């Protein structure tokens, strides 16, 4: 039991570092746009470049099953850390985009094999254990934007290399923490695409709405606050509040799915996000942080649920199933951020009303899941 806890804690720490390095950009986005001399609407382009690589996760999931082992976790953390550490020295738009794509590809390598390893380690209470691992990623996504903004405010963009150090130091330890998964020789069980088409479409639709809400919020809220004269750190701290408090939702969502089933969690998450996201365009003072925390709980309570649904849709290849739930759906969300950013233009507050409508549609999508996946 002690060894299991050590390995789970180690992989959770690696997840924190990977997702921290991969998601701190919104916390320093106003400074990056100013350095590159780009307008606010380019924020959507940069965040899309950062996250679109995650759409590769179904492919890296298949690769993970074919080669086994744990090497993709190590490659992913290395790429995310190096790419994140170099963002501060990218002084042209295209070099910035290239580094962001590298980070996204690193994310695509890390997650499927790590999630498959976590599932191989656990017996029973799947929602709760998956939540524990995913909490590491949520904390990384939450803490790193503010940490990066503090570094940039005091030392400048060039000092972002500091954020790469913990990840690179951690990479060798993954050999001790992650289980070495068996390789699946040959083609394995054929994937029944026709059978999976409908539940797959519902999952991508639901998860795409969730991810576009998260990505758009963390992208455009710091820019909105910056336009009001707020500091870089204050805007980043709202993102941190949303994501770190959202850990409560992540843990609670996994626990509730074990107790009452998955559908109530999915519906409650979508409706909660629909109610809470639009007011964030107008709040300031303590209420901004309070509502941001509640929004984080609503958004992140479905994270362990959707991963398990993806794995259950594809029992022939669970790594690919989790890759679709986390990665491909994130790629869909990233493309929607790009579309929303260009469509809204300078009306940044309008983004939050679009997200309100999309989240309400997500509640309808939750009702379309096959009952067999909602146990």
C-alpha cells in the first residue's frame, strides 16, 4: 500500500509539472502580446497553437499501447518543460507558435500512457483514484499562471526558464514511479469504429464544450482585466483561483460518480458553468475570486468521469479512449477558442456570454449518453 501511494504521488507530481509548464501562458499573455506587438484577438491564435497538439492524443494513445513501457511519459514531460522554459526568449510570432506546438505535442505524449498506467495500478474506486491523479494536473494548471506572472513581473519574460527546472529534474524518477506497461504486439483487437461512433460523438461534443469554456476563460479573462488597468498578477490569480478551487470539484466529481452515477455529475457541471461563467465578465473585488472558485468546481468535476467514459467506449484500447477524452476533445475546444476570438474581436466581454450558451447546450449533450456508460 505504501508503494502504491508513493507511485501515485510521484505520477501526480509529474502531472502537476507537465500541466503547469503546458498551461501557464494565459497568466503572462498580456506581456507576451505586448512583446510580440500583437492585438488582443491574437490571444486565441496563441492558445490554439498551445492546445491543438493535444488532438494527437488518440494517436499517441495507440502508440503507447503498441510499445508499452513508460517512455512516452518521460518524452512528454521533457518536451513540455523545455518548450515552456523557452517561451520567454521567443521574440517573433512564428518562433512563439513553434514552441507552443512543441508543448502541445509533449502533452499529447504524456497523458495517454500516464492515465493507462494509473488505471493499471488501481483496483476498484476508479473514479476516486483517477481524481487523485488528475488533481495534480489541475494544480499545475492553476498555480503556474500566477507563478509565471510573478516571475515575469519581477525578472522579465527571459526568466521563464526557471519553470523548466523542476520538470527536467523529475524526468528520471518516472522510471521508479510509473508501471512498465506491456506492449501489445501486432494489431491487437480491432477497434469497432461503427459501434463506437455515436457515443464517441457525444463525448467529443460534451467535452469540447467543457474545454472551450476552460480555455476561453483563462485566455480572455486576463486580457479583460488588463484592459481595465489591473496588474498581470491579479488577472493570473483569478485563473489560479478557478483552477485550484476546481480541485474540489475534480475530487468530488470522481467520488459522486462512484456513488450516484455519471450522468448527474455531467448535467450538474454543465448547468453550473452556464450560470456562473457570464457574470465573470463584470465582477471585480472579492466576488470575482469567489465566483471563479465556484466556476472551477463546476467545470472540473467532470474530468475523471469523462476519462473513464472514454476508456469504457474503447475497451480495445483504453489509452486511445483516454486520449480522445482529454486530448482530441481539447483540440476541438482549442479550435473553438480560435473561432470565438476572431469572431468576438475587441468585445472581450461577449466571449463569456457565448460560453454561457455553449455550457447550457452541454447539459443537453449529457442526456444523450448511452445509459450503459452512465453506471
